[in-house]
C-alpha cells in the first residue's frame, strides 16, 4: 500500500515530538536513601519508579514540625523554559515569573529544619488549553517518587446565566475562565491519597526544579509548608463553644442550587438535565431544565466547586446536600469540605456518600450533624471529590495489577500470546518467580475483596471481580501446566482489573442543591412518593406526543434566517446553539433555526430540506451532488480562504468535477502509542525516526511484544 509522503512525514514528526518529550520526562534518577529508615547501607533506588507509599515508609520517622518557607519565583537560578517577568497582575498588582509549557526552571532553597514538607504554588493562570497546569517536580535533580512526575494545579471557571430557547428549554450557559492569583498545594493526581503530598528535605541547600508537562503559568511563589494537623470534631466543637459560638436556629434553609457554582475547577463541570424526579429544582414540567451537577461530570478526584452563601449572623450551622450516589453499588464515594478556604476539622477531610437509587437529604455528620462555623455575611463552601476509603483499595489493586502485568509479559516471551496447548513450556522450571507471584497475588486479592466487603458492609461487583481473578490465579499457581490454556482468561482478567480501577476512580454524586440549616429547620423531602412518581410519569407520557425536543426554535424577531439540520445528539446541538448565539449571529446578523433530524434524503426529495446539514456521512455530499441536490460551495468568494483551514486531502471526498460540496467536520490522523515499561525492560528507548523503529522491531518480535 502506497502512503502519501506528506502523511508519513507528518506522522514521523508527531512520533518524534511525542517520543522525545516522554523520554525527556522519563529520565531515570537514582538516590541513596537510608538514614531515615535506620539502614546503615546506602541502597541505590530508582526514585521515579518508587511509589508514594514506599517513599513515606522510608521517611516514616522524619520530622513534620517544620517551618513555612516561601521562594520568590523571580529569584530562579537556571531555566531552559521560555520565561519572563509579568507585572501588575490581578487585583493585587503583584509580579510573577511566566513559564512556558515546555522546559524547566530551578530555584535554590535553604532548609533549616530537615523533615517532610508540603509543596505548593502561588500562581496566576494565563490563557492556554483550559486544562489543569501540570509540572514534574525534581528535588536535587531527582523525581522523589512516581506521583511527583505529574503534579497539577487547577484553573478556575465561572458559569454565565442559564437562558432559555423560544420553547422554554434551558440552554447551556457560557463558561469564562477567571484569570487570577490562586494558592494550591500538590496532591496525588490518582486520588489514592486524600492529604497533600509530602516531600522530604534534609537540612542545607537544595535545588527545586519544575519541569513543564502541559500548560503555561505565572508563578509568584513556591511554598514549602508543614503537614496540616487538624483537630477532630469534638475538639473543634469545644473550641467553638469556648469562643462563645452557638448554633443558629433557622426555620427555613438557606439554599444554593448545585448547578450554579460560583467557581469550578474544570470546563467539563457543566450543569445537566435530570428529569428522573419532579422534586428536582428547578422543575419545569415537560421542558428541559438544567437542574443538577451530575455524577458523570463531577467524579474525577481533585475536581471542586465553590458556592458562595450568605448567613444572617456569626455562629454554627449544619450543611445538608440533596444528592444521589447511584454509580458505585455497595460502595461509598467521598468529598472534602472546605469552609472559607480551610478544612474545619479532620472528619471534613472525607465525607462519604453511600449508594442510593433516589435522591436523599444527606446531612454532613449523619444522625448527629456536624456544626460548621460561618461568619456573618458571605461565606464560601468548597466541595472537592476524593476517593476516600476507596483510595487505599484502589492503590492495592493497582499494585497487584502491576505485578501481574510483569508476570504476563514474562510468560508471553516464552509462549507468545496464543500458546500451543499441547506443548510443555516448563514454566515452573523457567519462571518460578512468576508462579510464586500468582500465589501471592491470589491471596492479596482475596484479602482485598474480604476487607472491601467488611468495610462497606456488603459484597459489591468490585469484590466479585477481585474474587474471580484471585480464583484464576490460585488455579494457575497450584497447577502451572494450566497456564497456556488459561492465558487468554488471564489477559481478560488483567483488562477487567484495569477497567475496575478506572471505574472506581470516576465515582461521584449527582447534586440538586446544598442547604445551610439547623436542627429545627424544616426540609422538603428529597425522594418522590409512589403516587407523585406515578402522576409524573403519566404527565410525561402524554406530553411526549406534543413536546418537540428536536427543534431549537427562534423567538420570531429575526429577519435573515437559515435552517440547519444536525444528525447528532442533543448535547452537541446545545453546544452548537450556544456558539451560534454567542458568536455567529452577532457577527453576521443571520439567525439559525437548528433542528435535530436524520431524514435528510426524504426531506430533500420532497423539497423540504434544510439550507445546510451537519454530521452527515462522508459519501453523502457527492451522492447528492450527482443528483443536483446540493450546492457547490466553491462558488462563494471566500471559499479558498476558508478551505485553507483544512488539509487538502480532507477535502478530496467532497470534490467532483472541479466543484466542492462540503467542508469536513472532523479529521482523523494516526497516532503511535507505546509501552514505556516494555521498552525499558528490554533496554530500548522510544524511536524518534522510522529507521529506529525498524531497528527495534526484531527485538520486540523475538520477545513476543508486537
């Protein structure tokens, strides 16, 4: 097959770019670590491959009573990144160091007290790709542990007002990034650990280096701070009472709608429709209402939403969240609660929500509600997703999966991915460590499943997957001759464990509203009664015959109108409607009647077709063109200018006899993924040219790693 030269060159350039960046970030660093553990022998370890739990065990006796240190970012000692000074930033008018999204910057720091420090940034966000700002952290030229190779701080976004279309259905609000100064300490990106990450620093001079992974940023300060020591709730309550604070009686709750946060950490955190209950607020009957923050968007560890709330006087209040957690059956998902930027007490580091099929009023603290201090006037409540108890289980399953992946790689070097069932591969003699690991990991997974069921009070789907994998491992451990026969099942089990971990890390809750209340506050029931639910479903049934959810109607005041049909989902159409309203119509003065429809052929034949159609098949434009049913857009004066936005090859399917009948909506291109661990185990580096790729292929093939 002949490939276009330009395509090959572009792919090669992409591979070179990806490979070099990953290899550069993946340089191995070694360090001698022994004093803290009491080991007299200096053992060289690859710190980038060390897990955070292993790192903490090395420094479990280290001092945590350290002093706060702030490093002025402008006082850097070396840099390979594109950097420059930025002044008069934000409302404070402070200065900072702009750092590009590639390269690194280093600073000197003098540590007077050895010990474990939290490390964070005082930073100003700048325009980028609207994703989190990610850096790799080096201390004295080494990445301390694997999690430090990818550390991120968040951006902040705000939502505009939710508006309606002409039919009364809600339209997604516009999102705006708030460029300002923020302070954030580094946390584990996987969510396995709730607390801020800790880094050991010995007394004396050290070099801290931040290597950009993605997104530019302006840094004002690098902050080294001691570990947070929180009081438990009973101690905090005594302190409140000692300071003369009392519980404030509220007859009516102070309510905030969850879909209207003051700030949020991700552009993905958008309001959602929930028509499963008439009790959701706001409820608009047959119309579509953006009334919740849903679990499918508010789930990844580290996401947060801020809500501003005003209370009548200083005092102690309860917090109630109307929510449902219907994602993780038999498990609990967690949130960290901040009040005015601080975690009030240790229990607030993780409030866990049990599985519920319907909405409930979840009072933080349960039957004995916790009291939270709010000052008179405006306060901020932040809810941040965390794995909580699930984090430690995910960590254990991940460790087991890594060990089993190593075992699988060793096996297929000898057997290939499709072994001969009638051949004796003598695996017990050639790979005794692999057979031994099956026995160990089988017991580990059994124990994890048992503790998981004990922790959450019931056996879940997670426990079932762990037990079935453990059973398979035990069979292969006791009878190694079964391994070739069970290899396919083993591979599937590894995939199941990987999927399980990903699913557990994305469990969240759906929130309708948040209330500040007191013990004698009357709250509306969160759930729906049988007859209320029945009445709601009957109304929905009858309105489904009359309500048109496919047309995004106009308000009737437009003079220049075009009709556009889109063969896609309603969410995509909503986004398109937002773009039309905010950008296209104001600039052109042309209104667009947008309709969800897939009967384009029949409508065109009947003479009722639209002016333009989106999300059609790639062969449709030319098929319609040969029947004179579609317009030649190359006749427009600005066609050539517009066509330059696309690659020439992407327009080929839409051209016929010198005319062009469509523009591409999407583009596909090849990307190379590679297993860094496999290349490392074989002593290979990522290829940067086609020649290097050809050179390593025989080695990969001889090890059955194709």
